[in-house]
């Protein structure tokens, strides 16, 4: 993008914002030691709703939490919220943008293998 002093910023033709979202990952899945039961509350960078709490006892809410945390969280969020074994188990069912899934699967072949086994993509 460019901007001249006093001018308008322009977006290059063909620019797709989704292609430039910076997805981050932890160095290792072993860092993920989040809870497997109970209630988890996340910050507004992950969930902007008035009640950003998730009951890990409800599968649908756990899937929502994991999807949002993988997609929008930072490494400290990943460490605090995600649990390695749960992430691997739930991975094929997470609602993630294709590029986000690719970034994580490129770093962690175990996740890519899990997607292939279950036929998720």
C-alpha cells in the first residue's frame, strides 16, 4: 500500500487481506498445556462478545474456543488455552481459514497427518 502526504492510501489491485493475516504458532505442540475441563475466559483479541467464556464440557463451545484461539491468539494464549492432546484430537473439526490451517500444518506435520486420516481439509 502507498500513501502520499495529504493524499489517499491506495490498495494495489488484486490485494487480498486474508493473504496477509499473520498467523502465529508456538515453537512446539508440547508447550500447549491448557486446561481440559472447566471454564475458560479469553481476551477481546480472541472473542469480542460480552461474555467471552467457554465451558470445556460442551464440545461445541470447545471447538469454538480452539478455532478462535488458533486463528486469533498469540503464543501466550496458545499456551494458556490449548491442550496438546485436545488440539490434535479436535484439529480436523476446527473452523479455520485455509491459510491458517496450512501455516499450522506446515509447522506441525502431526496435525496435517490427522487431517489426512479423517479426510478433513
